[in-house]
C-alpha cells in the first residue's frame, strides 16, 4: 500500500492546511434530505438530523456524562491524497455517522482513492470539573482519519473497523470549538482490510464505504481514568476475572461490584492485575438463556464505569462417540446460523436506527438460528450488545483485503506459489494492528465464540503464524482456520464451503469439521430489488414455494451430516445485498421469503439428538441387491409399479465404471444413460425420517412407487444420506415398494446406486 508521505510530513501539512480551512456554515436541518436510493428500509423515515443514532454507543463501558456529536456536519470531497489539500469551500452538509456514499448521509456520492473527504462541525465545550480530561471518541472511520480541534492536530488513526479515541483537552477553548476530520480511503487500490467494498459493485461485492460510519462523541473523564476493561469468565473456577487498564494509575486500588437482581458481589484489587470475583452457582449465558451480570468498576480517586458480562465457555472437545464438537458451557451444541453481511440499502455499513440493528438479530433468532457468522465486516458495539442480550452466538470475521486468489472473482494483489498474498512489512503490520485492535475491542462480548482471521483465500498471508497468534492472543475462544478453500492445517476448525451443498470434511482427531458456507438459494422479488437486472444468486429460483422446497431439502440433507460429525453450518445468507439475492430476507427487510415459524420448525430438527440409519432397502455396500436395468430409453411409465420390465437386463448394483471414486461395481455401465428398477417389501411403514442412501455420478432422478421424490444434479464421491420431504415420504407404504432411478452421465467417471434407510434416534 502506498501511504501519503511520511507521518511527520503529513502532520506538518495538516497543521498548515487546517488553519486555512474555511469556517463551516451553521447546519440547516430544514435542508437535509436523504439522497436517492433504489430502495429504503422502513426505519429510514425515523432518521433525521436531530436523532441520528442517539443511543450511547459503547454499552460495555458506560459513563453517565457524554455528548453525542452525530448530526449535520459540513463536508467537502477534495481531489488529491498525497499533498493534503484543504477544501477551498464546503460543498454541503452531511448527516454523520452515515457514510458519504449512503442515502442517509444526504450526499450519496462515490469517493475515489485519489480523493479525500473533509468533515467539520462546531461544538460547545461540555461542562466538566477543572482537572478533568476530554476524550473524543470515534466508533469507526473508514479508513485513515486525521483529526484537528480548533486547527490543532490531535491525532491520526488507520483502520476502518476498530474504535479509537484522542485526548483533546489541550486543544479546547471556552465557547465554540471547531472539529475537523480528514479521511482518505484507498478502497481496492490499497491492501488494507476492507471486506466486500469495491468501486464497481457486482455479484458478491458491494458499494464502497468512506469516512465516518459510526457514532462520534465526547466524554469527560478524571485525570486518572479507566481506559478499558478485560473481562474473562472462568466457569471451572466459578469466577470472573476483570482486568482494568488505567493510564498512569498502575497499582491504584480498584473496587468491583457485580449485581444479579437483588444479589450483589464485591471484590477489590489493583490496576494492572486481574481482579477475581467469585460467583457461586453461576447462571450461564447461552442462546436459550442469555443471562447477563451487571458490573460496576470504580477506580480509587473518582472514575467509575458500568458494564456487564456473561458466564460462558466455548471449547473443542470430543463427544461420547469420540467426535470433536463445539462445546458451549461443557455441552455439545450444534451451531447453525446465516452468513450475515450487515449491509443496508439506505445506510450501507450503518444501520438507519438502533431498532433496525436489533431487528436483524431478533429475526435471526425467531427463524430458529442460534448463531450468525458476521462476514468480513465488524459491527458497532451495539450490534454485539443486542447479540449478548438476545442470545445469538457470533463467529466474527476479520475484514479481508488485498490479494484475492487467482481465478476467484477479483484477481488483484500479489501472491506466492502457495497462493499466500505477498505483503510488504508495513502492509503485514497494518493487518496485524487492525486484527489485534478488533479482537481487543470486542473481547468482552459473550456472544462472540469464534474468530475467523481469513475468509477463503482473500488476502491470506502468513496463514499459520496468524492463526497461531490468534489462538494464543485469545485462548478463551475458538479460531476458524481459515473459512473455506485454502486450509493449512492450523486452527480449531476445518471449514468447507460448498454451494449449494451441504457437505463436510471427514471427522478429524485434532480439529472440528464445520460447513462455513452453503446454500445460496437466490430469489429476486419484484419491488424489493436494488437493481432491475443482473441479480445474482448461487442458485436462481423463480418463486417462494420453490425456495421453501429447496431450503427444506438442504435442511433434510444437513441432519445426517450432523449425525456423522458436522459441528456447525452457515447458510448464505441473512438478507439480499445490492445485486445479490441469496437472502432469507429482502435487502429492505420488508419481506421474509420463508415464514419464520416454518424455518424454526425445520431448524429445530438440527438440534435434536443424533440418529442412525436403519436399512430398508440395501445398497451395494450392504447386500447384493438385484436390479432390472436398461441403457435404451424406455417407453411409457417405466418408473411406476406394475410396469413390465421383464425385457430389461438383470444385474447387481452398483452400476458404473471402475476407478470412479467410492464406486462398488456390481454391473459395468459406460453409456450416457441408465434406467433402473427394483422392489423391496416392508412389513409396516416405519416411523422416523426416510432417507435415500445414494451415490450418483452424475445427474439422478429417483422415483418411489411411481412418485418422483428427488432430482439430484452433479455427483457425489461416496454414499450420501438424502432425507426425503414429508410429501415424498408419503409415497412409501407397507407391502411391496418400487424404487426406480434414471442416471445421466456427463463426463469423467460414472456410477449409480441407491438404497433406502430410516433415520432413528440413537438410544443410550
């Protein structure tokens, strides 16, 4: 990445130019209006210059006295990023904290990597005691922010997703004060972490975001104040450990008060040493019961902050069958949730209101998910607060940047022969600085149970070193390494991406098998689209019933994988995003494409105890089952009971060519198509889920008693249990049953064999 000048030159330039910036005119709320956008959410109407995200932005370290600086600022987009040019005049007003490119900012303009955005507003110095200090906080600014107060340089920050603060006390004056912020964002011209932001959005990449996109606020603190807390629950010890960071106060006394209803626990210690609070018979935090303890931390000499924590543990551990699972609070829990992009049609990176931010988590829980994977984006602290409150497990991605792997969407950046991105020392240090800042900033949230440093091969570099560093830096959580594709053998999880899937890697002795992405069933709904055409999905469907049936089939196929050892799965995705229509909700959140209660009922089966298959009709690996078969197109209803197949050949399954992976050849087959029939008898219709036990290479259509029960595209490399829908299951009956299959070969190896099983719960 090419950064503007040296730090000294940049500071000097900014000091000179800040003094010459024209004063901002007084904002005029009456002239603010959202910029034009293709669609908006229902919460956009609640946004105005007087109520732009008014909530306290940092729920885990709260002080009573603070001043929100959200609202109307002046702005200018200026050409040039190396010579730090100040704007000659302001171009209008912008509603902070909505990004410049968003509708809710009131601007809606693109910003290129050769441009900078300048912001300015005035504020009155908040009342505070004589010896207090004044902190200026930014929730997040994308990407490089240089800040002045009254023309005086007070600091710079690089990083688009982590919060930062400056002590501006010495730059303040009585009466009006002027705050000026200059932001440069190289977007895809740089190597900095940026997630899915691009200048020309399409497919799975979205509109770039520039500038201030989270709350800006002032906070007076004592001369010695609490800068941060580190809260670590310890279930084994029945305690919580609380570390206090207070600049210049090392060794000073700290008092801690934990409240749970009318019960209060206290402990004391010193700054710089973790303080342990014993919690007997602790109430544990989980998705079913997201219990939170309130805590107040007081520093001897004045400063005090309110926070909260949840008592929970997450670990990799073997279940009774010896399979590695994810254990929450000492119990195996299958984790299932959507890939959550966190984008909004009206605010882009920034949700229009706190109610909107909460809604995404509420609807995720209502649909029966217990987890969400926050995908290559970091949210404001209040999103994680609602996840903590409402009981949503979170897998947190590190936003990716720079070298996308060759052959995948956007090939940019540099990589070596192992396809790790090649970074300069400065670029690698910037990535680590941002990764550490994000982990440290969100460490205290009980909802976060997994860190995901890399997604697929995007910007992947020094992979195993970074995964090991993450595991050591935060041993209280699991580390996915990496999510999809370019695995290097390190990390708690071996993560498959498969569309539509599902699928899994075989169980491993030292890692957990997870499915980090699958599904992607795309359904565009007229009236709720970001664009009229070129809408994209991994699978494009035409109606809500087709989506329902396709999703149900995915869920039915997922359950046997869980029984075999799959520990977690992530469905793509929560909402549509711009041209991507893979969401369970439309981009404007106006339509839930599948009824939430229906989804919850499907998902409830995923959390049930393991089941095992009981054979109804054996496969070639279980018995020498005889089939009638033909390689000539049969006439009539060849798949129905009673059809006369006496002229067909007879042979044992399976059918295919030697060398096809996983094949058990009973009868050679090397033509393009084959049609199969066999019968089997049941004394009674069994209870439980009915599943095909099938190995197909390639496309297969299966009939049961004359009813088409499933169509399967592509191929498998082994036998797979595919549960039937309730409608398909109804074709099964007591007495004689007919199983019929047509398989079509496309290329490569070929094979077909099928049986039928009933999945019954495993009993102790």
